[in-house]
């Protein structure tokens, strides 16, 4: 059987039946007479198909007859189908099956992904499966909760609830089909893809598997893909924790290859180390023994005292780095960050040099970061050992990235927002320590509250999955995935394979594990900043407070696009309190639009009513900074400080400071997220509103929709961890 690329429908059903999938009664026959006998035994109405190992999509060739209610119809259909067989169809037969009726159809499938192994697919089924493309993917093994999330994430999810007099889909029965498919995939590594399409949902809600297709492929060796065992977690930590401590919390740093030329890495890295206020010992090597930035360089590492330096920062040619690693070990140095290029990113010779470098580091018992990396930052140690700017403010977000540019992007956003960073590292070529290693270690790091990562190429899906699973069990993990493409593992004949892609698979895995998967840098940083500055929402009911209608409308629109958040229904007692605080023309709805009728204390009072309501789990406050923005224009105009402007400018700015403080204090008092959003966070960071939010340790979001997006990610993470309803 392993030599066949595709099993016939009947053979596919036999394989899946052994794992517990129940199909409608059927029989394989060779001619019209046998078809008639089988139909009488099965009971009308029946379906008749021409089947064979080379007939994957029978409907597209018109090789299916449905609604056959009597013997004459069966014999006529059988003869007609047999006349349509072609010479290249191979061996064919007739399949007679009990017709199952239902207006809703699902696809249940599996495709073998090259990186993550067996991927289970749920989506809209029938002949239009590919046209709709409404699918969800998760990596096996799955749980029944994963299936619930997949169904709830479908764009057409309402079809499978109570719909036009039909009962909701029986999810327990569907889970038995899904679990059987997963078990077949995990136990039969020669199966490349499985396609059960359609699974018809009857009016009673019972799902019935109707058609099936299995494609075979090369056996997957045990340990690849998703053949996980309990011993997999033993891979982490793969490196001695002492090496990571030496990298992020070194007692001393030596820059190898320091230079007096301000355009060279050997100058810039030493400058950044000193300028950041690093509190440990600093040394540098230079063949000429020059003084660089006040540091008297040495000609060789042998001149260093033993045991006083933990990390070496390499700005040296690749040709000398293997020798230098050995010298590092002799001085007691436990970590090396190698910025040198010319390794695996270049050519075959470079790859060979990288292999030797890894071996040298292993022999020397030195943690090797890089090569071809940008550097490492650790604000708890005031460490900025990198060849570029910036140096971020201290905080609790830690960054691990395959791209140095993205490390800089995240740290630039940290500087702009005031939401700081604990650790940051670019993996470079990740020759010995990859992003999975960093993510897992950071998840155990006491200085880190949230892990933020950019991932581009995945070479070992099993290791990455294990690292992410371990990490997200400890703290939030936010990922940006670059290089998303439609070049994922495919099974040419199946609907399932045709809809599989690298991006769908990776996105499904993130959803399954509770990872926040962001689409871009702004979304990623906003989400990480939420985790770093706010309590988790305990529910999904959101109130929006706005000082202008349009902002509330677009924010409500963003919330409606979120699959999990919802506008809170304000109870009568809240409405009565708001009536007393707001002018008669207020919106009398959520969003709460003050309609320009605010007095001195309106915003803090309304915030308090919303935040203290039992029917509200989070508040988004829009419009902070308006008064201070007017104050700025008054201050810059030719009439300030006369005409009473000095007094009113001061008042306006104090008001926005009060509003920011009220939001902060209420968030602490209620334990609920209160998100403050205004474009002034970007347009005028010195505005009293966003400035005060930052000073109080909060995140001021650049818009209401961006705040909602971060809140949605936080709610889904909290719900996944069982921390929210």
C-alpha cells in the first residue's frame, strides 16, 4: 500500500474507520446489477459514485449521482457512470452509499507540514471548500478546546450554531472525527494528507463523514514534525544558564578589536557600552595598544586578570575568532557575542568557518551568540553592547529577534512610548544559540515580564513549538513572523493540502499555544506594552469613553472586527449615573460620547462610573490631551502670557494631567485595564496628557483601534490561560 500515492475513497475510509471515523453505510460493486442489490440492502435514497485511486475530485468530472430513490434510477446511473470512465483512470468501481442530507457541510483534514508535522484543518466543506477558503489550522496533537476555538474562529461560525430551525453542530461528535484524524496522522507517518469532505451536518446537528481521500508519502522518521514525546522538554535549557547570565549580566565586558575610528564597529560598540553607563569592568583589545575613548587597550587577552570578565564582544575578523574563543575560556569568560560577518550568511567557505566556530565555542564551554549579530542590551546591568543605537529605557519587555533591525525598531518604540526594555538580543546567524533558546531562557528570567520576538526562518519546528509552549506557560509571548508565504506543505489532490500554507500553519500554532501573533511591529509592541503596563482583563466587555463622536465610532468599529471583544451593555444604574454627569445630548449608549459638554470633573467621574461597573471589564478612554493641545497653541502664539492666557494654559495642562492620573488610579483600584489613546502620543509626546501617562508607567496608544487590538490580544491570552471568562 505504501507505494500508492493516493488511496481510493473506499480504501481511505477503511483506514480512517480503523481509527474511529464512522461513515454512512456503503458498498463497492462492479456493475449496475450489483449496484441495485447494494442499494436495496442499504435503503433509499442512495448516492452512486465512480471511484478509483486516480479519481480524486469526482464531483468536478460529474462522477457523482445523488438522490437515487429507486432501482431504475440506480441502474441507469450506474451504466451512465461506467460509460464515463477513461483509459487513464486505472481500476475503477462503483460506490453505493446511503445519502445523508443536510444544508451545512464541513471539511476535516490533515496535511503534513515539513516543519511542524501533522496539521489538522477544519473549514467550510463541499465542492466550494477552496473557493471559500474559510479554514482554521492547528498542529497535532489537539484537545477538544482547540476544536472549539477553531470552530469559533471560522468566518462562517454562525452556520454551525442554531441556524434556521436546525440544531447546533454536535461538537462532541465532531471531536471524535477530528481526534481520529489526528491519531491516524500521528500513528501513520506514511500518510501525507487526509481529506474528509464533506462532513455533512444534519438538521439534528449530527456530523456524518461522507467522502474521504488519503494521500500517501514518504515515511517521516520518529522525532521529526510533531511526534512529540515527554522527553522533548529536556532540550531546554540546551545551554548552561551560567552562559546566559554571563551574556546579560556580566561582571565585566571586553571589546575585542577596539578602534579609534568612529565609523568602525570596534569604536561604536565600546562607545555604546560606556555611554550607557555600564557598571561593570570594561576592557578592550587593540593590536597597537591605543587609547580608545579613555580606555587603555591591551594587545592580548592574556593580559586580562582571570575571572573578572564574563562576556567578550567580538569586532574582529572571522579568521581569528576561533583562537580568541579559546583565549576567552582561559580568562574565565563564559559568553561571546560575535558581530563578525563572513560566516554562514556568505558562502560554503563561510558555512564551514561557522561550523568550526561553533565547535570551538563548545570545546571552550563559551556561550556563542551570533555570529553576524547586532548585539545585546540588558538594562538591569546598564549594558548596551551593540554596534548600533538605540539604548532603551529600563522596563520589563525582553526582545529576541532573528533580525537586528527589528531589535532596534522595538527599542526605538520603547524610547518613544516610555515603556521600557529589560533584555534585547539579535540572534544573528544563530549558529549555536537560536531564538527558541533565548525565548525559553527569557521566560525564566526574573527581569522579564513579556517576551517579544521577531522570527523569520524556522528550521526546527518541533524545537520552536516546545520552546513556545514552555515559555507561554510562564508569561506572555508576542511574535511577529516574517517571510509568510503560500509555499507550505501541499498535498496536490486534496482540498486540505491546497489550502495549507506556512502562514496558516504558523498562525494556527500560535493561536493553539496562546501566543500573541502580531502582523507588524506596531501591533507587536502595542501588545507587549499592554502586558508590561496593565492588568489582564477578566472578561471581554469593553466600555468606550470619548470626548468626540468620530473617535468613538472608529474604535467601536475596531472592536466589532475583533473576534472576541464586545461592547459592554451599560446597565440601568450606570445609565442613570451618567445622565447626572453628562449633558442631555450625550450619546446615551456605549461608546459614551460626552458630546462636548464636559465640565472640570466630568472625565474622572465618568471613568469612575464605567470602571466600577460590574458589567464592564475594560475601558478605552479617547480624547486625552485636547485641552493641553490648545494650551500649546496659546503658548506658541504672540499673545501669551497676556490676556489671561498664562492662567488658562496652566489650567488646561493640569486638566489633562488629572485625567491621566485618574485613569491610572482607577486601573490600580479596580484591577481593570483602562487604556488611554490619542494620536498626540505620537504627534506631540510632550503634551501633558500622554506625557503624564508615560510618567505614571503606562502606555498611551496612538489610536483607539490600536488600543483595542492590544486589548483583544490580552483578552485571548488571559482566556487561554484560564484567567478570564
